[in-house]
C-alpha cells in the first residue's frame, strides 16, 4: 500500500499511473481534475478536495472516501457498489445514474445534489442531509435513514412500510404517494410535509413525530396511533374545533 499525501492531481492519466491497489490519497488536491472513465480495483481518498472534479463513469470495486469535499463534482454513471463514503460534502454534485447500491453514505451533505435515477438500494444513509433534492426517481428500497434530513426534498412514491424511523427530518418534504404503513416514528419531524390521499400512514405510530397543520389529514390514517394533543391540534387547525378534555 502506498500513501500519497499533499499532492496536486489534475488528470486521470496521472492518477491511473499511480494506482497499484490499496493506495491512499490523503489531503490531496483534485479540484477541477478530469478523472472520467477510470477503472480501479481499489481507491481510498481521505481529507481531499475534489471540487468540480469529473469522475463520470468511474468504476471502482472498493471505493473509500472520507472527510472530503466533492462540491459540484460530476459523478454520473459511476459504479461503486458497496462503497464506504463518510463525512463528505456533495453539495450541488451530479450523481445521475450513480450505482451506489449497498453502499455506506453516512454523515454526508448532499444538499442540492442531482441523484436522478441513482441506485441506492440497501444503502446506509444514516446521518446524511438530502435537503431540497428530488429523490423520486432514485432507487431507495431497503435504505437505512436514521437521523437523515430530507427537509424540502421529494420522496414521492417511496415506501418505508413497517420500519422504525428514528430522528428523520421530513419538514416540508414532498411525501405524495409515500407508504408509511406500520411505521414507528421516533423523534421525527413531519411539519409542513406535503401529503395527498395517496400517502399512507395506516397502522403507523405517529406519537414520536412532530406534526403541524391540517394537511396531514389528507393522507390515509386508518388505524394510526396518535397522541391526544396531536389529534386536538389537527382538528383545531382543520376545523377550528377545540377538543375538550373529558377526564376533568
């Protein structure tokens, strides 16, 4: 294993010539580098900057990236199944058609990124931020989303049925057609979320969710469990009716 530290790398040919398997690039500058169409058995990047770097069509069988800045990076059509990516910034990056199934994408900031048609099947997304992005066409089956932030994002049509969701922020998120059947919400936020009659909370336990506004009443809530205070707030917001406490 070779450790390259503090280097400036601007093109794919230079990077490819340095790859021998198991190499580590630490505190290196890849800003604006053209790294398209590279294939590597293993690539490990730690504390590097890859702002506006072009990684289109990267194929890597063992990709590890930590504590790095990939703002506005181009990562379209990359193939990095089971990648481990932690503590990285992907703001406004392009990850269209990225194949990251079964990967760990934890404690990262993907706010404003383009994940159109990306494959995140079975991915671990815990602690990551997806603020304001459209995930409606991404493959999200089996993802882990504890502590994830989806505020102002779109999750249209996705299913989280029968999961326990802990610390997830859905504030002002588009949940049209989402299936939360049987979900247990723990310390979650649903304030201002957009729902429709196609959104399902049937049999869900909503006692651990912060809910505001009558909009939630548009969704299917058959068999859902809620706190009296939640029901009272929804009825008041929707109909102006005050629910009296009959225990007194």
